[in-house]
């Protein structure tokens, strides 16, 4: 059986815009292999940049080696060179390396002058990041005083990317109180420096000591200026820029009280503790010899080569699978695959048949030729390896298989699939898999996993439009985002008794070229009505009654605005898919990309679904985002995704929307689709929260002299508010496999999620005000049953002995629905709360079956009572002498010395 450049902002047209990571990095003994560093195509051609990238990695490797106790080094790196750069004999075609799965992107800054390196991190502590971002000026060494040597910064960013640690500084709160003393947020606390402010007026600046504010900290604008020369060795995640810093903070020197992301997200653990708990650390031992220098491969992107490998076995006749495959294939050939690509086609049952040799897509003629080659009859058994081998042979007639792509669809089992795994690995081809129906080969995902391809699943529920979504997701991993097909709508409905399926699609100003409306049906052609934003009815749908598809391609650029449709049918299922492309090569479209945090989910471990919504490099906030997760049984769960910095969402307002998934109902494959809608609350913001990246050093103290660096680029009020965007998008999030799911009724084994955004502040003289985002009964769903609030004057006792801490009376605190804001005010009892006291607070949520969350991040309040201001004593009125500051009169000389001494004393006041 067969189964299976805009006037609004500087553009950064990343080729991998919106892509979510599928890294090829491997740890071989102690060396990292398969690192991909991509140069964005908009970077002007400059061969020096390639050498500078090599120098950065070469410098980074020994620094990483020593920082990790001789545990890790960089072994091999591939550099992706833009297709438009001149070709050279030493540039070879990539294999599995693409812009989409690149680990590092070198691109022009998203704002002029903003060359700060950073790493995208969507997950929580210990979870791998997505991508490191550098600019050409940073790579060229033009930001040494602000960020330090490029190799050291690369190690800082690598720790974010590979081990999921966080920064040990805090741009939003640079100082805190500890036992009545002011301290800079840093790790370790042995790093020396001064609290200073650079006051500028009329083009001149003067360095001053910082004044105190009303809570005992320093005034706004105060900076911690480190001494240029230090002896402290930690920590790299605070500032690798300091020459003496060569280590990560350990449990021995970690500053647990500092209010930074590392403490907040990693439960006060040091960066080295998190690294030591990583899988990398567990499977290696320190080396006894020095590591070799890194090796580099120079890869240049070429034309896209893709071969469809389609199952036509007998089981494809079930549930109209063959027709649905052809409908999806038609969308791919009409719209998804980009101009200039080479496309071939193979079909298979128990043997393989070449339907079309490679044809280059230059226009509609070639697309129509390929569409006519789609299989029309289902019969025979299933031999997946036959289909793959035939595809390899087809491609090799014209090109090497390195970097080519195969789209493999099957609905049946094949016990021999593993026999060609070695051939797949050696081919250098990327395999995208589409599992259709409940019986598709269980080993199918291995092909995608070993080659870095996309894996998707479609059920037999036609109204979910899963097959079309899977093929619609197969845009090139290397093509510019302006060439990508963008899915604006994907929905389906089963209609009875001449019912109507009505709706609206938004064509926003960032898209509109090559817009396609595609409608499918299962019985008879429906009545189709479509109106453009001006109210003009659109005619001219092309009907294919054999494949049961109708489509309309809008000429030129579709009108911006609301397109309304009405479809009428009886006793059948209809689907509607709308796709488009960027309206301009210089204006990136709003994109939605989605993924799950893992390939497999084992009950009762929750999964996390992510959706990244950006326009170019800038996040879209305030969108309405829903994930539709369909199980192997065909049941669909709708899940609202949030960008609130709570629950599964790591960072608030970064354009990444997240949520826990716990609604398992069956073992097997699950598909993921995300729908996003931008309305009155959606804005594109050019400013993001503190990004995880190397700290921008405001200045240095060298030989007692303060040397300020240029200030960071200023942010204007318009950029903070953002610009409203109105759009509609859908996106396939691929698939995952669930196991260990018990039979119904599924037991409640899910506790509330950890509270990660607890904040505390003093309110008046005796009250403490707490705020946090409510968790749910099951992670971030439902409503918790109760809260336990613990307080202590010892941060470690609160973390390690929470149950023994002083408990706050929470009788009147009734938990709200998940993701609501909680506010609680209390008076601390059982502790002596006096001037200079630090009080630490944590919250734990409990559900109705007494399952408890992890304790929250620990918040701190410090009681500071400012000393009374002495009354001014009026001095007798004396005539002021006319003093010459350059006078040689002894008394005047003493006065000058005293003023000099007082100034130096002020300048050298230690923190606290």
C-alpha cells in the first residue's frame, strides 16, 4: 500500500527574513563543525569582509577554548557569499547550507549607526538561540572601543546561541541597592569602576558624579564606567571587552543579587552552571593538547534546483488524496516556486517514473507544462527510495545534487526507506517531506532532519487545507524575501444546503504583486464572487474541473485594502488560499514564520509554539495571532499566541508570539498553522527591548581620566510609538510527533507555568506592591487555584528553601485567568524591615490538583531612608574679594588645593 530603501526607514532585506533556525552545527569531539555565516546580499561586494570574518573566528577559537576550560573550539565554518558577488574558483556551491539555516548573519544595520551585535533568543534559559547578527562595520573592527575585539564578542554571542545563557548587565536598570549600598549591575561584583554622568550643553560636555534619586539610587543617565585595566577574570556575559575578562561567572563569583536577565531567567544560576548542564558539556572532556585553527569553506549561492517526488500508489485514491496533492502541486508550480528556478518531477509507486526533466521557470509557459505533468491515476505499491534515486539521477543530468532540493510527498508505509539514508546524506540535497494521512512512513521525518529540510503533515480533513499549506511553505531558503510567495489567507469550510462561505482578505501596501486567489472543492464547482477594495467585481477565474481547482491571478499590483469574497456550495468542502509577493523590491513585506520548540513531544512535557512577525528587521506588535494545531485524529485546537513576556513567551514586545501547547489527544503527527491579523492595535516598531548581545561600553577610565565613547544612536518618540500596520497572513509551522499520550480521559499532569515577570516596589513607608502576569491551571491556560508568596532577607534561602520562607497571608488573593495582570499589596511581617534591609520575594502558583509551579523570578525591594537634610546656617555677610584664580597668594593657593581635593574625592566615590 502506498502511503505515503524606503522613505520611512533604512531597509535591511535579509534573504532569511523571518526564517526560524534549523542549524547544521555539530559538535565533533570538542570542535564545532557546520557553522554557517551568511553575508546578506545587500552588503556591497568587498572581499576584505570575507577575510575579516575568518580573522574573527580564528581569534575567537582560542578565547572560547580557554574560557570553557579547554572544552570547546571552532573547527569548521562555511561562509555564504551572495550570488551577485563575482564568482571565483575557490567559491563552491553549497550543500545543505542556506541563508535560512545560517547561524550568523552579516547585514547592514537596521538603523543608521546601530552596529550593536545581538543574538535572537526565543526560548528560555538553557535553550538554543536562533541567529547571531553582526554588521560589516563591526566585523571590520570599527567598534572596538564600544564592544571590544570581534573574536571575543563572537564568543559572547556564541554563548547566547549555543547554550541559552543571558546577559549579566541591564540597560534598563544599571544600579541596585544591596545592604544600603549602591552597586552596578555586573558580574562579577569585583569589576571596578565609577558611577558618572556626562552632562552636555551647547556642544561642550563635562563629567560629573551622579546624584542620588529619592529611592537611594542614582539619577537617570548615570553610567557605570569601568576601569580600563582590571584584574578580575569574569564574566564574559557582562563585558568581554575588558582585557582581563577571560572566564564566565561561576557559582563561586556569580553576583546573584544583580537584577539582570541571567538571574531572572536562570533562577540565579551563573552562566557557567548553565553551560555545564548543556548536552555539549556532558558529552565532552577537556582536551590535553591545543586545538587546530578553524578551517573555512567559501560557498556561493546559485540557482534554485528542485524536484517534486510524488507518490501515486494505490492508497493515494483514498479520501481524494491524489486530487488534493495535485491541487497543492498546482499552487506550488503556479506561485510558490520562484522565477529562474529549475524544476523537475518524478512520480513513484513500487517503481519510479520521470514525469519531467529539469525545466527553468521563465514564465507561465513552463509552469503550465509542469502542471500538466502532475500524476492523474493512483495505483501500485510504495518505494520511496526508488523515487529519491530517480530524482538524484534526474538532477545529475544537468547539475550536481549539492544544494538541490527534493519535495517528497507520500501517504504510505515503506519498510525499505532506511536503505537509501546513506545515499541521501552523500547527495548533499535538501529533502522536504510531506506526510499525508495517518499511515505515512514513520521514518519520513529522518530525511528532513538529516538534510535540514522542512517537515510537514497533512491530514485527510480537506477543510483544514493542510496539503496546500505544506506546499505553500516551500519558498526558497536563499531567495530574497521580495521574491517569496506570501500567504495572506488559508481557510476551508464544509457547506450544506447552499450555504455561503464569506470573508475578507487584506492586501496591505507591503504586498500586491503576483496575487493569486485559489479555490478548491470536493464535488461541484461553487459559485464564486470576489470584489476588490473599490467594490468592483472580479471575473475571469480559470476552472480546472478535473483537479477541482479555480484560480484568478490579479494582473500588476493588486489594489491595497479589503478584498471581499463569497463562495456558495452544497454538501461539499471548499477551501480558499490567497498568496501574493512584495509590492516593491525595496520595501520588505510583513512576514509570519512559525515553528515548534521541538520535533517531538512526550506527554506530559508541553510543547511551545512560536510565531515571529516582522517587517524587515522590525517587530510587529499588537497583532492578533492564533495557532491551529491539528492532531493525527483530525481534531484541531485553536491557541491564542501572546507577546507578553510571560509563560512561554521569553521577551515582551519583540514580535515573537508564543504559547504552551498541552492539549494532546492522540499519539502521532500534529500539524501547525498560524494565522495573524494586524488591525487597529498592530504597529511596526523600530525599537525592540534590550536585545541579547554584547554590552555597549559608554566609556572607560584610563589612568584616572574618563574617556567617553560616542553615545548610542538616539531613539525619537515616533520610533517608540511605532507605525500602524493592517495585514492578514497565514504560515505553516511544520509538524511534530507526540508520544506517550494516554487514552482518554487524559489525566491532569500539567502544573501552572513559572511566573517570570514578578516585580516589586515600595509603596509608602510600610507596603510592598507586587505585580506579575497570572499563570494558568495548566501552564498558561485556565486559572490557577492559589498563590504562595514567600519572603526572606536571604536570596539563596528563598530560592533553595522556599517552603521554609516566611509566608505572606494571601487569603484574599484569588488568582485571575491566565495572562491577566495580578496586583497584590502587603505589609511585610515576620522580618525586621529597617533602613538598609534588602527583602527578597517570590511567588509560586498551585493548581486545583495541588500541582505547583516552579518558584518565580525573585524580586527585591530595599528600604532606603535618606538622611535628613541639615538646615542651612546663614553665614555673615562679608565683602567678596576680587580673587584671581591664578594668584600666587598663599591663601588662594591653599583654596585651589582644597577645591581640587574635594573634586577628586567626589569623582572617586566608590559605588555605595
